[in-house]
């Protein structure tokens, strides 16, 4: 399904990426000049754990599920990479093999830069080193925050924070219900539970509870957030001792 050219919407998603948009025009130009697009169907493997890193990758459309499988065979989903986010640079830097699997979630497009081109860009743009340091620092902060939340927040608050993140990344305003925001990324409750490190049954109970409070609405096609401010209050609830 390879097509080297991004669509207008895909290119817009890349250019609007929070990190990529801070780079200088010349650096963005050099990255995009040697990049190529790959398109995947839902569930197709993009990169496999244990493979040598050959590409620096960005999501341009859809989502990329980053996951691994435990020794017991349990699937562990770490995150869903949204359009505009780059990943895969750590393995290129340290020369080690990829530590996780990456799968397309829905019809997805990724933008790739070959390892050799990535190194040439680094050689020509010292700015990229500094930008990647900022990117890695942000990832470390997020990781520490996730570990802290897992150890201090009840599931209800962690669920609210995850829903707010999905709203920021995939929120689509409702045309008919005023302030309602539909989460465009469709996740089964089992997939949402994997993100939270909880059982599907417990996540289902919390979702039903929040729905009864008219903060969200559960539909066959996904979730609709009806009261974002109420979700924020839940996410900011007192941390457990």
C-alpha cells in the first residue's frame, strides 16, 4: 500500500505536530524532502519488536498502537501514537533493536525517514539534536507522570485523564449536541483497559458510573464526552495515600 506522496490532510497533520512545528523551516524541509509515506490497513504490522531500526517514523493519519506481549501471552498496550507524533528515534540513537511492536489502528498512514537519511540530517542540522533532546525530555516527564498516576490515583481518576487525553488528540465536536465532543479514535473497552493497566470489568464499571452522571455517553461507535469540565474535576481528584 506504499504511496510516496502525502495527501493534503496528512501533510497538514505532520506540519501541525506540536514538536515538528517548532523546527526551523529549513530543517522541516530537509526532513520532508527525503521522507516517504506508507499506508496500512487496520491491524497491519508497521514495526516489530526485535527488529533492527531502519526508519524514523511519524504518524500522519489514523493511529499507531505501540504494544508488547508478556511471557504469559498477555497483550500490553502502552500508547496510541496520534497524527503528528514521531517515534523510533531512540533505537536509531542507541543502535539497539526495537523494544515494542507497532500496529496500525484503523486505516493509517506513516511517514518514514530511512536511518541513513536521518543521520545525514543530524549531521547537517545541529538543531535536530537539541530538538530531539527536548522531545526525549518530554517523553521522560510523561513516563514519570504515568508511573506516579498508576501508584497514586484511583482508576476513576486515571480513566478521566485518559479520556481527556483522547479528547485532545482525537476529539471531534458534535454538530448536533452543542458542547459534546466525540472521541474519533475507536477503542474497545478491552483496549482502553490495557492502557490503564486494569481489567475490562473494572473499566466498564467506571465508564457506566461516569455515564450515569451524564459526563460521557457510551455509544456503539465509541465514546462521547458531554461535560469536559466534570471530567477534569475527576482527573484532579485527591491522590490516594
